[in-house]
């Protein structure tokens, strides 16, 4: 037949196993088959394709150029096979599902738990896994197909953004906070240079957002009196409550502390720090029913999102 393929899925699995294990014997062990069976399959495959896939001359089996090309396409083929299986499982049993979500640090800590809880009330049969990392890492995992949907607060790098569908979801505001007893009254933008600051490290997307806004308002971020650089928002909140300095923090992160009087909010005349929260997913990857429900629920503001996390302003 003209459309008959010169290889089988089993042969592709064997090629990938050899590439990963570096030997025919270890590949056979990982696949629970005999080494002669693996060798025979590779001999047949090389004859069918008319190429040599492996350099067998050294202590470790190496891919030839042809072998590298086949492995690259094998990964794509096998990934589609897995997605096909998932799509069929969705069709056969709409009462089950698994959703893998991603989020940047602040979103993952203060926004996602509420959203997941509301989603779970509507779809209790869906199991949910949440991965919280930097925006860049979350975007990379979306591109690689390791996540279904993500919500991030940082700017997604262009080299990753071009492979994703990115939609503006909500506006998050950052406010200047201090301990309740701090002697600060309605600071101006210029007054910021006189205050002791507690910040995240310079590489964090939150710090970069704040620095960009300050720079646009004539404040060189490097001239701020930064007393402490901490690795988490919770650590910053505790330090501010202890009276060690002030900080710009997301209203979502400090909502309860402001309401309970453990932190004090200060308006800076002429300064407003906001950033967009982005919904992102990979349109080239199969979207499970569970992922589709989550994404459409956010975008349509269905019942489970009618009460967003406190202080989060939907777009």
C-alpha cells in the first residue's frame, strides 16, 4: 500500500529507549523484552528506512544524524498518541478528569487556592495539581506540554509567548504598606527615597514590575533605601509587621492583614502600581475537558468565579 508506514509505534518506543539508556541491553531491560528482540527490531527498522540509526562502535551506543531526526519526530508522534488516549478517555468517561495548573508565585499563593476551591465545588470529580514557579518557568512548561492552563503575573518572554495563547484576565494592584505604628503620613513620590524598603530579589517579576513603574515616575529604583531583600512575600509581610521597613505588595496578598489592622496601607499621590494577570495555555496541545471547563469558566465568569479573590479586579 502506498500509505503504509515504514515503522511501528513499538519500533519508535525502542529507538527512544536506546537513545535514553545508551545501550541495547539497558533499553531491553527498561521495556521488559529481550536484547535479541530489540536488536532485531532495529535491524528491520534500519533496513525499512534505508539508514543507520545508531553508531555501535563505542562503549556507549550513539545516535547518528538520521537517528537524531527519528528520535525528534518520535517524541512528537508518541506525544500525540498519549493525547489521543486522553481524548478518548474524556469522551468515554466525562465523570473523571485531571487538571494540571501552573501559576507564578503571588498568583499561586494568594489567588489559585480560591479559584481551585470554587472549581472543585462545581467539578468535584476532577483532580487538580498546581505547580507554582516563576513566570518564565511556567511558560516553558506550557510550551513543553507539562501544564494544561496557567495564570501568571509576570511578562511572558516573547520567545515563549509566540507559542502560547495569552489572554488578559484581571488587574492586580500593588500598594505601599507599613506596620500600623509607622510614622508615615501620605508620602509623595519623592518621599519614597527616604523610606526603608523591604523587597523581593531583583530577578522576580514582581520586583521588576514595581521598578518599571517607579522608573516611569522619575524614581531610580537603585536609589531606594533597600534594607532587606527576601525570597518570599510572606517573609516580607512578617518583616513589615515587625517594623523593619515598608514594601510594595499585592493587595491580593495583604487583604486580610489590612482588614485586621496588622498592616497599614499608604496612598502615594500620583502613583498607582498595577499589573495584568494573564491566562495562558498551549493551543497546539490537546485540551482536556477538565482544562476546557477551567479556562472557559474563567473567561465567561461563570458561577464558580462570581466571587473572585478579595481585591482582584476582573477585566
